[in-house]
């Protein structure tokens, strides 16, 4: 059975979303190649993308870069862990609109499209997620995943932002449709010092107890934990964070106050608040996938793996409180089924 944590060299990956959109203008292929090469040369080989990032552009960027890396003999395909996702519907004419589709045909078609964009040298997807889950279509989606596993197009199945009951049902269905050969391998959920719902609702413990890798996206709370963003005006006009509640004037000042304890520990360890935040994610057994378009930030993120927090520091950080404001706009929260957080 595919084990995500056993194949990853270090307990950190890279979220590739920002390379294509959301946080400003896309970066070019040369920059993408430099980031992928730098990551691999420094022991990080886990790359996370999705079909909706740049409407497929991000998959093309990543696939092309990995192909070139392989061609240069820097890494082999077997040494790389590539994750992508399907399930979120976006409209180019209205990027704010969101929908979820987990139907059999949709999952099958989206996997084939992702493989085409990633390119022939990639050949298969190590970890294929449902980006968001439609409970009513879970049986159909797991049937599709079982076929894709049997065809060798994917090696493992993950869920993103799923509850314990959904994971249990998906696990049961996937085991049934694969005759016990596969289970859910990974859960991807937002987790950071400012977004700790996965601790309070038992998700992290559940994954640990059921041999499911927990992948933490937005481990720096979309850069709030870096201390480099002081107000919404620090964000570009095309940065999607300008629409997020946590960055609004009525919330961001309170959210930045949560950094005080992080700054104290960072000072003691002569490191950055971002590195402390990433070290905390590692300390509780999750795999962080911070995103960046800058090489210096990438190296800084990787260096956080060498930081060891004491039990007292972990306890202090775990109790600094949570961010004020929803994680997404209210419309997106409802579209994704996050009603329990509203």
C-alpha cells in the first residue's frame, strides 16, 4: 500500500498554487524550474498542485519543470511525489463562483486531463485528491478512484477538507472497491497556528490513528504568520487575499497580535516567525506544504525542519488562539460545505 510519509524524504512539501495565480501575476517557466530544482537539491520532493490552479496552467508548469529535472539527471520520477486534485468547479467568466462535482465521469475525465497537462514524462499521479467532497457522490467518486488505481494512473487517493465521518465512509468504500488493496492515504486540510480546527475537531488524531498522512495547507495562514503583512494595503490589487475576511481591517490587527508569542520564541531561537510556525506543524505530526514564488523563502521554509521545539514551546504555541474571520469568503465557505465554521 502506498505510504505518503514513507516516500517523502522530509516532512515538508511545496504548495504550487501561487505559481499560476491568486497571489499576483504568474511566474514564468524559468522561475518554476529554479524553484523545483532548488527544492529537490535540498531534499524536498513533494509537490502539490490542482486542476483549478490557473485553470490547469499550474499542472503544466509543474509537469514541464519535473520533466526537465528528470532530463538533467537531477532526480528520477520515482523519487518525486506529485499530488493533484479534482472536484472544484470554477468559471473563468466569474472566478468567484465555486461548485463541487465528484461524479464518476467527472473524476475519470479530470484525472485524464491532469495527466495530459502534466505531460508524458510524469506518467502517473502519486496522490490524487478530491479537492472538495460532495457526500452524495462519494460512492461514485470512490468507484472512479478504484478504476484509476487499477489502471495505474494514480498510486493513492486523498481527500481535502473532509470530516471524520466522510473519511470513514470513503475509506470503507475504497477498500471495498479495491478488494482491500487501498485505503485513503492522505487528508489535506488547512492547518496553522491561526487555523487549528483540525486539532479541536479530532481530525489530526484520527488521521494519526488510522495511518492517514495529514497534509497541512496554508501552514503560514497565507503569510499572516510571516509578520510581513501589516494591513490589506500591503497586498497587490490582483491578490485574492484582499477578499478574505482575515485580512480585512476589522480583523487583521487582532490576528497580528497572535504573533507576539511566536515572535518571542523566534527571538530565542534566532529564526523567523514563519520558521517557528512551520516547526510547530512538524512537531504535531503534520506535513506542511507552504507555497512561495521566491527562492529565499523556499530555503527558509526548508531550514525550519532543523528547528526543534520544546514541549513547553509547543504547548504555548498551540494555545495562542485562532484567527479572527472566516478562512474564505462566506459564499465560498457555504459552497465548500464549511457551514459548521460559520
